[in-house]
């Protein structure tokens, strides 16, 4: 099985040909390196891809809304591992949950790529419809919800796009529940180190308190797997 995190090259008509060529070459090199890492995470990803994923948030039960799956990509004539979303959940997401997931997707990679010269488009943020990663639109939305949480507001203010590089951090799985004004999230992250040809995972458990149109984080624990 081959794993790659797809990047999309978006160019404008007036860009020089050599600039476009460099972007295409960068995509080819990045994809080729990620394919090398596929063997390192094959067993876990295959096991996870056989589970059912059509689930929805109901009361205090954790439900899976983000996961990874292998799909065939004819452009490279091979299998790539991509992030999959529960579209029904995202179509009916509540404001507080949207803020929580938007915050996480602003700090962890989720198939992000350069869309033009300054914008960075990401899969989860696009599903949430809150704009480009680290854009003023996105930061304004998140700061409005987390306005009483100084730590998160600071992180949002200093947001840096999570474009793929030598070290790539991304989601492997996200589960969420909401009950009695408490949102709980359990996520598994995947860290790919291209330079060292290694892959590792971590897990996090987070809790958020909802107070009307405000959200604050009350707990966050992280463990290496």
C-alpha cells in the first residue's frame, strides 16, 4: 500500500512558466517521498479502513467524524491514503462544535495546499466553511467563539499554515461528543518525518465548555502511541 498526502497545484495565467514547473516538480518530489513512508503505517491504516464510519453525534457518545481511507489515484497509478469526513455530520454541525474543530484544523494539517499566492486551503476547514487556514475570516470566527480563552486566542493570533514539509502532522481519526454544554474530542494524530524516514502517532483527549456563544477549553491531555 502506498500513502501520500495529496497537494494541489493552483496557478494563475500570468505566472512565469518556470514558477509553474517548480510547483509541479515540488509536488512530484513530495509525493514520491511520502510513498516511502507507506510501509511504516500500513498495518494500522488498513485496520482502521475496514470499520464503518456513518455515525452522528448523539448526547455523550463519542462518534467518529474524521478518519483515513485508501483510494486509488489514477494520476499516480497507485493507492493513496486520504482524510475522509462524515459529510452528514459536517452539514448539520452546531456552532460550538464548528469552532472546536476549526481550532484543531488550524493547528494540525488536514490535506492543506496553497490556493494562489497567499491562501492555504484545507479539507476540514473547507467542510466547516470558515475560510482559508489562518486567514482573517477564519481567525475572526474562531476568536469570536474563544474570546474568553486567552491561550487559544493567542494561538489563533499566531496561526501558521500547516503546509506539508519535511515533518508533516495530520489527523488519523477524530471522535466527538456533545452533552450538557460539554464538548469532548478524542483524536489520533499521525506524524511523518520525511528526513528521518519515520512515522509515529499520538493521541489527545480534549474537553470544552460551552457558555452560550462562547467556548473555552477545560482539559487537554496528550500521549505518544
